[in-house]
């Protein structure tokens, strides 16, 4: 609280009953005391100068129950009185100048003036009381109160100013003083210290001036105070002015309100009111200047226009101002309101103070608060209110280097059908603590803007709002700060059916904790959120634009780092949602959602832009667009490094995904795209890493997921997948690595995997194919190991898709995983649809415990396997098959190897199979210069059921079967055996193991009711060191026949060419046709070979034996 330094003059402490009465000093007429208590003073006892009547008193005192009546000419304009005796004047009685109805009354007493509770002034003109040393006139003449004046020096002009010749003039005291003037003339008190106190007997001080002005001037120093323009004074208004329990008012019914002007050094207003009213006319203004301080305790300062008049201004200026529970009001009805202007070095407004500028059907005046050093607005009921019902409000503008709004203080601009204007705060340091800034409209008007400018802004548990509660539009909120810290705060532009305004926040350092920044319209369109900063740190906060018909853009941009934890960035709407864009060199989102959502319409998208890195930890990025109204809906991410981890997700529904990053890392996170038909998802990056639980997915009919990277790595169960009829393109300039149960799944019509190196380790690349599916893998080196798998599966009723694999260097398929699943390539049919083509083209194809399959396990046919290579090697239990395992026909296997095909069964049975059960078997067609089959290897096109066995066709230069190698087109059921055709331009060799325990075989057997097929072999040289070429009949079906054409035939070590019918067989044995154009050598028994070599046709049962022909 402001404390006054200084004291009032000691006469205030004297008793009031012992003062002498009224005595003339004789300088301007008669001398001596007047007779009371009803004093009479005739004009003849003074002097006239024109229309000025001068009186000079030695003492001038009126006690209660006393009166003084002045007589004079009705033409008198100014009744001028001075007191020269050196004693202050007590006025506690009545002064009457009705004989001079228009005369202004002047009293100057340099010793002081005391106005009591019974004082009355019945005067027709203005009333001016002063402790000045002289009265100055317009002609330059002075009328002094400190010395007698010759009569020749009296002025005919009107008084102009009060003059002071001492540094500390005497004071003026009001003690329960009540003044009610009945004219439009001014009232002024001009002196040293001025004090007004409550009188227990007569009550509070009351000054009522209908239409004139009221001036209280507390001077200190030497100079003059103009009577009618005191603001142009040439003296320091540095005295003490203390108004307690005092009411000063101007105006009334039918009158204009006059000005109220207070000038002092220290000013105290205690439970006092200053009011300029006008019922039909215009109010005056209130001007307060306190050069030291102003302390207002309760009370009211107001200008009030109650009709068609315009209200004046309220202007308060002091270095130090404190307003405790006081009210400052400027109100108008139908004309523009005046301003409220408060200027100080330090300003404190608290304890439920109320500053209000309001209008009924007009524009309310502005409220300006200015502090050169510091301002405090505090208290739960402290309110700055600017309002208009049917017009526009004025502004609230608050400026201070240090500005504190706290403890429930509120700043409001409020309109109903007009426009609420701006709330503006400017400070070097701005603190909002449990504060409210609110600009609102309650009707169809527009809420005002809110503008904050600060070097440092700290907001705690505060709200900054622009609101339209019905059909009006909300305003914009702009915040500019060097650093801004929001905690548990609300910054919001909100409308009901109208437009919500935007938010624009700029700060070098921005921190938000448990706060909300929003533009929200319940039934209309929301505005934009633009937040710019150096470092931005958002914790447990929400930043969003939300509107029923449309939401607008949310943009947050940081120059260095944007950190968000447990927060929301969103644009959401029922119909159209706007773009959400986060941009920073480093973007860290933890437990944070970034969304653009539309419930039934279209969404714009989400942009994440970083020049260094983006880290998403349990974060959610989501786009949900329900219609095609915005075909450009997309999530776009650009960053050198993008990391998803610990449940982070990117979910796109109804839009496209564009990833332009150098390195993408997913750990226990997923990317999911559910596009509208035909939309593409583009991911462009340097390095893609999907760690445990990482997922990238797209589901869109006719859409495309395109990934382009330098290196791609998936591990630990991570997944890239597309939905039905969604295409997938994956391209890596260096390598693609899948390991530890990683997956790439596609269900679209097209799939492309392109990279110089592709490694699939205990992982899966799989697709659900349809009739239009076209899968292509282009690489230099393809490694499938430890159960690694690439394959298509046709689960539909249509023709399956094709899988085309091209490796410019080699393809290696090797090893099983922990569950025993072999590494494999396949294109299979599961249901009624047939499998498609599996094409493999590479210089080197090596299978070591691996599989290549095109099986049919349903009613659909097996697929075709087409291999083009230089060298094909199968070992350790490797399998190439196109089997029919149910009702579907077996597929075809075509192998074109420009150098060699080698099968080895070491550590497992290696085979190429086209077998069948209940449907026609497939075919095996091998074209290669060299076909080598070692122990435990086989070429099989057999039938084990009702289906006919397939066929095998070999076109080679050299065919070699060693130990237990086998080629068979046998039938074990009711189906017919297949045909086996071997064309070897150079030689065919069958080589048994040492001792003959393991015999190679070329077979076409019949085991049940099926008919045997044909075995044809043509070669230049057939060498059999052991081994078996035969067609055997073990059942009721008829055996087939063997046709061998050779230039040379050599048989040894128990070699056999045979067509036999077993003892249990009832069917006919087959025929053996051997044609040798050159040398034929058949060796008999040897010491280590107990069985002789032979060519024969025999029967051991009921069936007819076959025949042999040379």
C-alpha cells in the first residue's frame, strides 16, 4: 500500500469553535468586524472594477448556524474575496450571493481553508476556493492576498489563474462538506494539501455540480494554476490530496456532465466516488494527475451517459497507482463511449477492483493501462470489462515491462450483437497466474482478437479465450514472446455455429505443460493453429482445430527441437479436416498423437518434416478420410532418420503415405495404410529398419505401397504387408535383409522386390494371389536360409498369379529353421483356383535343404515352375516339386540349365517331383548339357491314387545316376503311369555303389490297377554299372514298355533292363525294346557281383509276361 510522506498543516488539529468571525481589513473599503450570526456585506463595503466586485477580509470564518449574505449589482460577474490576516478560514455556515445571480465566487486565503459539514453556498456562478497568494487576471494584473492593493490596480478583466509565491502553500480541508450547486458553473479547490474526511455528525463529503466542472488542485511550489484550464498549470502539482468518504459528481437530469479534474502529488481515494453523469446530454471527462502516487481504496470513478449523449474520457496518471477494490466505469447508451486511460510507472489493481467500459447500443470506449515499470492485476473478483449489448466494444490494451495478472484477475471484452474488440497485453515479462483473458460475443456479433506480446511469458492455470456462444464468429489469438511457458492453461478460440478464429503463437522458447491450444466450433468451422518457436517442448498438452463442418490447419514449427510427450496435435471434423504439420530439425514424439480425422467427409493429411531426425516412441500418427472429396489426402514424412518404437504407429485410412527419409527404423511399431481405391503410398529413404514388432501395412483396392531405400532390414517379427488388391513395390539400392521371423505380405495384383542383395533368414515373403497377380523379384544375389520363404498362394477360385524371380548372380536356398521348416520358393494353389507360374532366372541356383514348390492342395491345378539357369544344384534333401495333393492336376516343371543340373541326397533325399494323387500328375522337362544325380536323389512324376502319373522329359548331353538315384513315372493306384522320355546326345550312365548295395534306377512301374506308361531312352552311349531300367507290374494293370535306342550299350555289375510281372500281379507284363546300333556288352557274374547283368521280360504270377526285342 502507498503511504503518504508529509503531513497536513497544523490548523487541521485546532478546535473549530474559538475562531474569530468575519472582519474586513479596510484595504478596499470599511474596516472592522461584521455583526452576526446573520452577516450582511453590502457592495459599498468593497470596490467595483467593471463587473468585478472586490472584498478584502482580515478574517473570514462562518461557524455552524451562521450565514453571510453578499449584496451587489445584478450585473456583477465575479465576486472576488481575499483574506489577508494570516489565519485560515473556517466555513461551516451559509454563504449567499443571490443578489448577484450570475456572479462567480472567489475566495483566496494563503493561510488555509476549512469546509465544515454545515457549510452551504447559495451562489449563481462558479465557486472557486484557494489558498493562493494572488489571483491573476487576463490583463496581467494580480490581486494579492498577502498585502493590500491600491484601488487603481484592481482589474476589470475576468480572473485567469491562481498564483502561488511559496513552495509549500497552505492546505484545504473538507470535513463532511456538502456542496450542491444548482447551475452549470465550475467548482474548484486550489491549494496546498487537500484533505476530505468523514464527519460523524454530518456524514460524508458531497460535491454535486449539475453541469460544471470540478477541479481539485494540490499545489506545491511557485507558479500559477489556470482556473479554467488547470492542466496547463505552471506549477508542480505535488501536494497531498486525500479524499475519504467523499462523493464528487457532475451532471444530472437534462444536463451535460462537467469535467472532474484532480491534481496532486500523492492522492488517496478512500471509499470515495468521482462521477460525471448525463441523462440527456453529454458527460464530462475525469482527469487525475498525481505526480507521486495514487492510492484508491474501494470507491468509484465513473462517467455515465444514460441517454443520447456521449460519455467522456477517464484519464488517470501517476508514477505509482494502487487500486484496491475500487471501480472505474465508463458507460454510454447510444453514443460512442469515452476511453479509460491509466498511466503509471507501477500500477497495482487488486482486491476485486472493477474497471468497466460499457455501451448499450453504441461503441464502448477503449481501456488502456500503461505502466513504465511494473503492473499487477490481482484478485479473484478483479475485472477489466469492456462490453456492449448492441454495439461494438472498445479495446483493452495493457502495457508494462513487468506485467502480472494473477489470483483470479479477469480481462473481458463482451458484445451481444456487435463486435468485441481486441484484448492486447504487451510486456517484457508477462505473468498470467490463475488469470482469465476472454473476448466473447453472446449473439450474432463477432468476438474480438487477443494479442499478447512479451519478452518472457509465463502462464499458470490461466485461460486465454475468444468465444462466440451462439451464431457469431470467434476472434483470433496471437501470442509473440521471446520465451513462453504454459502450465495448466487454456488458449482457445471457440464458436457455436459461426467461425472459430485462429491461433498464432511465436516464441523463441516454447514450453507447454498440461495445457490446451485449440480452435473449436461446435457446429461451424474452426480456425488455424500456427505455432512457431526455437525450441518447443509440449508435455501433457492438446493442440487441435475441431469443427463440425470443417477444421483448419494445425502447424507447429520449431527451429531447433520439437519435443512432445503425452500430447495431441489434431485437426478433426465431421465433414472436412485440415492439415496437421509438425516441422523441426529434430522431432521427438512420445505417447503423442498427431491426427487429421474426418468422421464422414475428407481429411487433408499429416506432415512430419525434420532436417535431422524424427523419433516416435509410443506415438500415433493417423489420417482418416472417409470420402474422395480431397484426393490429395496424405501423410507425408520427410527426415534423414525416422524411428518408430515401443508401440508407435502410423495409420493412414483413405489417403496416401509418402515417406521420404534416409533411414527408417521400426521397433515394435507399425505403419498401416488403408487407402481409397487407386491411391499410392510412397516411402523414399536411405535405410529402412524394422525391428521387433515393427509393421508397415497398406490396404487399398487398386492402391500401391512403394518403398524405395538404399538398405532395408526387417527382423524380430516385423512386417510389411498390403491388403486385398493393394500392390507392393520394394526397392533397395544396396540390400534387403529379413531375419528372425520378419514378414513381407502382399495381396495385390502386383508385387516388385528389387535389390542387388536380398537375404531372407527364417523369415517370410508371401502373397495371396489372384488372376491378375504379377509378382516380380529382381536382384543380383538372393539368399533364402534357415527356413526363409518367398511364395504366392492362390486361395481364390481364379487362376493364380505369377512369381518371377531374376537374380543376375545367384540364388541360394538353404537350411531349416528351429521348427524344421525348410527354406523355400513356392507358388501354390490351395482352393479351387490353379497356381500360377513360378519363374526363376539366374546363373546359379543352389538348393541345400531348400524347396521350390508349385503344389496344388485343392481342386485347382498346381503351378508351373520354370527355371532358367547355368547351374542348378540340389542337395541335403532339397525338393523342386509341382505336385497335386488333392483334386487339382499337378503342375509342370521346366528346367533350362545351360551348364549342368546336379542332385545330391547327402544329408537328405533331394528330388524334383511332379506327383499326383487324385488328378493328372504334372510334368518334368529338363534341358541341360549335364544332369548328374547322386545317391538319395530322384526325378519323380508318380501317381499314388486315381490320378494319372505325370511325365518326365529329359534333353541332355550327359545323364548320370549314381548309387540310389532314381527317375520314376510309376503309378501306385488306379491312375495310369506316366511317360518317361530321356534324350541324351552323348551318354547315359548308371553307377551303383561299391558292392552293389545301392542301385540307381529308371522306373515306370504299375503297382495297382493303373496302366503302365512308356519309358523311352535314346543316347549315343548307355553305360550301366549296376542299376535298373525297368517297367514292373505289381498289380492288375498292364505294365508299360521300355524303348531304348543307343549306339553303344554296356551293362555290368548286375545291371538290368527289365519288363516283369510280379507273382502277385494279374496284369500283363511290359515289353522291352532295345535297339543298339553299335557295340553291345553285357557282363555276367563277377566275384563281387553275385547277380548277372541282363535284359529281360518275365512273369512270376498269373499275368502275361512281356517280350524283349533287339
